[in-house]
């Protein structure tokens, strides 16, 4: 149950009604308060769109030409059949303004061609069902998740290793599309302050609505923050860099607004880096697209030895696929001085050097306004290729003018925050099989060309005979081995760790183009039982420990074991806030295994404890469609955290074929979160112990702003105005509930000053009477997940369950020193009246009605004392009245019921039962889906009533 009147819901409903020229929708207070003196609502944050033209709708800002489906908040949700549009208009003085217009798009739905179309979650129009009808019951488990699709992988052994079409079909993983950008950051030269000699190279990858970035820098101190600026020069996003010794900055800008995505695509965003230590330095650059990013495998950052030069550049390099030609592109900044810009062409010299020896030299001209330069160095000899692989070649650019300026840098393998890794499965072997085994590997490439590796094998069918890094074979029977890891393989542990110190430049190029493979040969499979492609995994921004070997996920670990072609691995960690971060990669699920998902994993990822007899602690991580799943799980039970700490937890991936588990792995994540059960938290809420960075909270779109503070989604706190309330944040909505005290049956009670509810006391001699013991004197208290508080032994309370508030129909008790919380349903008293009523839908027990009061007139309602009546739209309702709300463009919402609870309007969507039938459908005008089989049987029985009657006799 949610109150209707959060700022988000109220703003969205009001905006939608204003657009349709309807009455403004009023829905009371933003909490379940009974007093009108303290209205609780999510306070409006400072508007970031000041000075920008656009539309304001439902508390959000939309840029011109944006389209969206209005989100009215719970329980209404997103109105998928309504589309709003921010139109461009001009005012009287020529100022560009935005105007919101909304329309119902259901009438534009195409007519389905099938006889029984279905309405999928999150859609407005019905579509024809797809897939195998016999598996609909299993498929229903996988509906409603965010799907990640990949392109279908065909038999591609006939393609050569330099065929980029093979790579593009494999590389596009969770986001289905990825756009790369680059920026060169140099010192600002048009400022009165001294310029910086620092140079940074930033690479960006846009996937869906997230922008990941990897930044390397030279000749500048450690930056304190990275700031993205929009087309107007305003701060669009700020990232505070963590302290450390690394010269690589890794970050993610999540939930980019569409307006900023368009500015990014139009190359209108800029990025700056600032240092706070010593002399403050600022470098900045423009974010641009560049076609060389796709093929780049080597790079160089070009800097100047001059102080305060404000110049620099980058070189993006790659080898030809078949010849030893080195292609490169130069992006130069600040190299051309102002006095040289009068000349249409500026001569430059580009040199390839080894130490002080010039190996290659090119003379060319660049324009003063377009200093980018591209060239090819043909036929590199073996020495040049060797020095290239060791990071010992230098590229130098120098202007050939009266006062020459030059910049230079070493050429190394391309750097990024991505992880080079591989999942080896039997489904990807040269001769595919189903063994249930898996191999896991991750790599790190150093600037000197050394490749560190760690490999782990589990569940193989026989003794491992060979572990090798290979090229893609041109024929199945002819493998091309590059490096043998077998001598480093420890058979008892199933692990190999070491370094490949003589990686050739060609092989570095192929490694960074995802063209190498790792193969596992066994006694039963001489050519290879397991095989995996070595490829980069895009940086996610999660705190998963990618520097450690991941958890292997194998069919052999499922109970009972599954002989599957799939395999996987997972990185798992628990942060200081006791949130679980996870990243899962799966490979090897063949098309023959699951025809309904086109050869790609469509599954559920779960985490739980290893004991099969107890399923209470199993949790769904995510549902996904593709080869990867990642996320953060915040509300973890203490029991599950304990199992993670002890190493008795697991991660399991289930598919449509094996719904009870396709692959599984044991997880051991040491953590200190179990102390919450030992009374160390006292009266403080758990989130208060690990306060998130306020700047980080401001960037979260689900954060609530209340009493001058930001609160994370899902967090609970006690408000300052009254400690006998509990507030929670539910996606920008603040809900405050008064503490509901349980009915005490004892004969003597007291009211402690620091407690909201009275307590029972035993009858004792007055001389022996003591002040009630405080909670901190009971180290054996109970921690309850609902309100995230400690409760004294023997105490009772109504459980608090966000976002529903206090549940009156249940009563919880703390079972003394054991620390167990026991909750049971409240037993309602017997009533003597013939027609008992429930005063409010939130009440647990019915009561005998009081004498009916005559209905109030409209004027009386407006003048009535207190808040016993509710106003919704243009209508007034008495206490306990219920109705179906009307929403513009959609009409009456029959699946949502609202009621008046002592002056507060509350609304709730109808709860639908869980269906176990195999054929599920949803009829027009019905709130809940129903079984198609039972519907057809009912229709048949209605058609033949005599058969129905005959069955009963």
C-alpha cells in the first residue's frame, strides 16, 4: 500500500491533468499522518535545468523534442499507452519555450495477425506469442526481466582470424550496441592563469544509458575530480576520483538523460580534470567520435617537456591484418601557436624512434584548424616489431617552423579499465560436447608486453594433458598454438598462474582485438574438451574484485550434476554497506540446447546457501538474456551474509532447459556484516553506520530529499520532527508512518521517555522498582530486517515492511537470548454485531459499526475539523469510502482501488494470484491474467449445461 501523494506521483498526475485541461489532482499528504500540521513530502531538489529550454513534467525536466511515457508512481506505474512530447514553441519575445502535449497511442496499435494475441509486460499493444507452446509454463518464470540480446552466432570456422564480422557478433554483449568516443585533455591556454603541461587521454563507451570511461594521464598530479560539461558550459556530471597510486581513472556515468546523450552524439560535451594537491591544475578537452577507435590496439600519449606548455596529443595505432604495416592517427592539441594560424598550412615532422635512433621519418603539412594527421608506416622489420611489443618505440611530432615545438610519447598496448578474460566451456570446444566442466581465466597486459595470466579448471572429465593459448583454427583439425601454459598447470588444485614474457606485437594486436583463444585438452579429448575466446569485458563500475580469479560456475556443481555445454564465472564482493556486487559471464550454451532462445542464455541468476534442505535464504539476483548479468543486491538477510562469510553460499544460473540449475559455483566472500545480529547496532539504523557520500546520493535518480538531507532508495530513518515515526525512501517518494503500538494485555504498564510505546512491568515491591532497562543493557537483543532496528528481549511490535508500512495483522516478538524474531498473525476478537465492518482497508480486524452519520454537505466537508475526509480531483470522500481513480487519457483505472483513511488518500493495485497453469492469457478489461485452459473448459461447460449436470450425479 502506497500513499498516492508523493511529489513524484502528485507532480506527474498534476502535469498530466494540466496538459489535458482537467482539474488539478489533490491527494492529501505524502505520509500516513493523521494530523494536517506536519505535511511530509519529498522536498524539491535544486533544479539542474535552469537556463535550459525544455518542459517540466511530474517533477522532471525534459529537453525539447523529448518523448516519454508518463510515470505516475506507485501504484499506477508507467502509462505505456500514453506518450508525451516536449514541443518547441516561441514566446512573444522570440524566446524558445517548451510545451507538453500527451496523447493516447493505443488507437495506433497495429492489428495482430494471430487469433490469440497477448499483452506483454511494459507494452501497450498486443502482439502474437512466440516460442514453443509446450514450454509456456517455464517461460513464464523468465518474463518481466530486462532482456539483453546478442546477435546469432553462426558456424564461422571458414572465416579468417582477421575477419572483423566475427568479432562484431561476439563483442556486442549486454548492451547490444556500443559507441566509443575519445578526448584529448590539455592545459587551458586562453586563461590568465599559467597553463598546465599535463595531458590525458580519455576513452568512453556508451552502452544504453551509461557512459563508462578510462582515463590515463601524464605530467600532472593525481586528479581530484572529473567533470563533464554540457553544451552551455554547465556541470552535467561530476566524478570524484578515489585516492590511490594508479595512473588510470575508471568510472561510470549512469542514467544519462537523453538530452546529454544527444549532445554526446553531436560532440557537444567537454570533460575537465582538476588537481587539488600543490598548484591547482586544470586540463580539458572535447569528447569526439573517431573511426580509429574500433581498430586501435596500440596507443601513445604525447607530452611536451616545456613547463606550462598547454600542448599535447595522442596517437592511435593498429597493425594491418595481413601485413606488418603500422597505421596511426594523430590528434594534436596546442601544437600550433597563434602566430602560425595565419598560414593555411603548417609543416610537421613525424618520427618513429628507438631511444635516440630515428627509424622512420615523415614530412607532412597540417592545417591550423585541423591538426589531425593519419599515415601508414609500411613493412616494419623484425627489430621494429620487437621494440613495438616491448613498449620501447617512441613517436615524436615536431613543427618545422622558426620556433619549433615538439611532443613525444612511448607506444604501448592500448590501455583501458576493461578486463581481459575468458570462459572455457565444452560447448565452445572444436568438437562441441556436454561435460558440465568449466575453465576460467583472466589476464593483464603490461606496458613492456608481458602478459600475466591466472587459469582455473573444474569438472573436467579426465586428466588435463594440455593448456594452450591459440589462434582461431582455419580448419577443425589444425590448431595454431601460440603459447603453452601446461608447465605452469598444477593438477591437484586445477590452477595455472604465470607470465608470458615474449608476446609478439602481432599477438598483442590480436589479443586486444579478441582474436585469441584458450584451449584445454584432456585424456579423453585430445583436441580439446574446453575452449574459450579471450576477450575484453567492459568496465561496469561495480566493486566486484576483477583483480582476483572469479568463481567458476559449472554444471558439475549443480545438485544433481548437469552434463551441460555451458560454463561461466562470477566476480562477487560485499562492500562496507553490506551490499552484494556481482558480475556473471556465461558461455557455451549451444543452439541445440535451447531452441527457444536462439543459442543465447536466457536465464535466472540466484544466490543462496549450499544446504539443499533449506531454501529460505535463496535470493534472485537478476533475470537476463545474453551472456552477462551484473548488479548490486542491497537487502540481504543476515543468514545469507553469514553463509557468504563461511563459504557455504552458491551462485546458480538456471535456464529454460534446466530450470533447477544449469551451472553453479560455491561463493566465499569474507565480510563483517554478521555483527548486526549481536546487538552492536543498538538503536542506530544500519544505514547510518555506513553513510553514503552525499555527492553520490545526489546523482542517484531514486534518492529522496527530506529535511535538508538526501536518503538512498530503500533506506529507513527516524525523522527529526518526531522520533515516533519511521520514514522510508521508495524511488524519490518519502513515506512516513507513525509507530503503531501493540495492545498490551498486562495489568501494569509504563511509558519510558525514550520509547514510543508503553511497556509491561511486573508487580514488585516499590522499593525494588527500577527504571526499565535500556536496550543497550541487552546485548542479546533481536535485529529485525524490516525496521532495521534492535529490539529488547521479550519486546513485541508490529513489523515494518517497506513500502507498506506497519503491518497491523502481524505481531513480532524477540525471543530473548537466542536473538530470534518470531512473527505471527494477530487473532481478531469475536464480535457480537451481525454486520461488522473494517474501518480502514489497512486495519486487520473488523469492528462493529457505529451509528450512521448523515452525509456532510460540500460546505460542511470544507469546514469540518481534522482530516477525516479526502479530496481527490473534484470529488470529496468520507472516511472509509473507496473508489476507482480516473486518469486523463486512460479513464477509470478499475485495477486500482483508492480509499480515504482519516483524511489521507491511499491507493493499491489489485493483487493477482500466482498461476501454475501452462497456458496463461489476459482478457480485455480484466486486471489479472488467467489460465487459458480453465477459461476454455468453462466456456465449453457453459455451452453444454446438460453434460455439466450429468457429471455431478
